């Protein structure tokens, strides 16, 4: 999303991917489109983004120690983990954060779990928009990644093979080569809740701090915004301020994504999403651009 592109550029991380100019919703018969008003998004493979982030860390002279964070122990003055001791620990250990679990901060989600499954296809993108194809029970989220590569992620509650679920979208299947260029990888359950972001000297950031869903493509942007807030709080030696800053940095994403998921959770509601976006282009455009900020 444009907000993540902007934040990565400010950090000196080159985002040289496929330029994305907006979002298109499709439900088989209808289409709604909204352009990004303030900057472009970028489609790039996660492995390329990771390489760019690693290079930026190295260029900044930040030492990287490849260790697994197991037991976390803290006292009044500091935190010890993986044989290191520091004043604070920023736990950026992902959706299923072992640190969050160890601190007893996780809250079990009551809603039906959703999963993300992704594949890449060697085909030229047919648009510079991210397409979200809405099915009755799942979405296919298509991202142009390069001159001859697109990514297709399925967001679903079904625990069935990727190929079987993709058949829900015949018009999309027609555009794709018969076999994918990579093997299926997945993540989930996507919704993860934490009762707090701060426990003493440990601060949760990124997906570890809590995640709603991949539907609105906001994870990286919210992660970067809250990482900045975390650094400012720690530098000021005011870790207690971070909870409020995280809530502010993630509020818009949580509100829009939760609302969309609530509508999508009822079959009748799901059928109305694309027609409503088509009939109310200004509202759709405003929602997309709230997320793009
Ligand atoms: C299908 C799908 C599509 C998505 N599409 C988008 C998109 O288009 N745009 C977007 O912005 N976001 C998207 N997201 C969300 C995005 O991937 C996440 O929000 C983002 O990767 C979170 O970054 P993170 O650093 O918090 O966690 P992660 O990227 O999960 O990184 C966590 C890291 O912690 C490491 N780790 C875990 N445990 C330990 C341990 N004990 N010790 C040491 N290290 C450990 C892991 O190995 C991993 O490297 C998508 C997610 C899914 C599932």
C-alpha cells in the first residue's frame, strides 16, 4: 500500500517493484475501482522485500545475530533473552508471537479462523490495480509483482487445497497459467489479539502486537508506523506510552478491516460489498484512501 512504500522510502529501503495505482473489487458480474490519490503502491515478492530490508540494516551498520529467542526474563533494569541482556526487548516475532504467548498476553479469538494461502504465476499482469475477487465464502487477492509475475492469495476459512478453492473464481483461473510458479505457502489463523502491547520492558510490534486480517493489505504499513512509535517511546524511556501510540497508529486499519470482515461474515452481506462499492464510488474511494494513508 502507498503508506508502506512511503515509510520504507523514508527509511532508505528501495521498493523497486511493480507500480500499483489502486484497488479493484470484482464479484464475477460487477466491478468497482478506486485509485490511490496520494502516491503509488508497490507489488514485490516478500523475498525481494526481505533482501532490501536486510541490505538496509547492514548498510546502517546494525549487527544481526541469528539466534532464536526462547525464554525471556526481565527485572527492574533490563531484559535477558537468547544470551543477551538489554534495557528493552522489542518483540517482532510475527503472527503467532512466542514472546506474546510466554507473557500470557494472547486472547483467543471467537470468530471463525481465516487463513491466507498464496501462489505466484508466471504471467504478465493485466492491470496495475490490486484485484480483490469476492466469492461467497472467500476472496482471491491478486497483486501484480513484475512484468511476468502475479501473486494470488486466497483468504479463506476453508481448510481445502489451494487449487480446489481457486476454482471458485473461473474468470481469474482463465487468466492464469495452468500451473503455478511456486509452491503453496500459507499463514493463519490470521486474527490474533493481545491484551496489551507492553509488559514491563517487553514491547510487542508488527503482527505480534495483534492482527485482524490480510484483506486490506495494511500489515506492513501498521507495523512500520508502530515500530517508529516504539523507538520514540524507548528512546524517551517512556515505554508505558507505547500502548496509546500503538492504538492510535493501528486504529484506522483495525476499524475498517473489522467492519469489512463483519459484513463479509454474513453471506447476504458479502453479496452486497461489490454492488455497494460500485454504487457508492466516493465512499469506496474514501475507504481505500483511508487505508492507503
Ligand atoms: C496472504 C497474506 C498476504 C498479505 N499481504 C500483505 C500485503 O499485501 N501488504 C501488507 O502490508 N501486508 C500483507 N500481509 C501482512 C504482512 O505479511 C504482515 O503484516 C507482516 O509480514 C508482519 O511483519 P512482522 O515483522 O510483524 O512479522 P513477520 O513478517 O511474520 O516476521 C516475524 C519474524 O520473527 C521470526 N521469529 C518468530 N519467532 C521467533 C523466535 N522465537 N526467535 C527469533 N525470531 C523469531 C520469524 O522467523 C520471522 O522472521 C499479508 C499477510 C498474508 C498472510
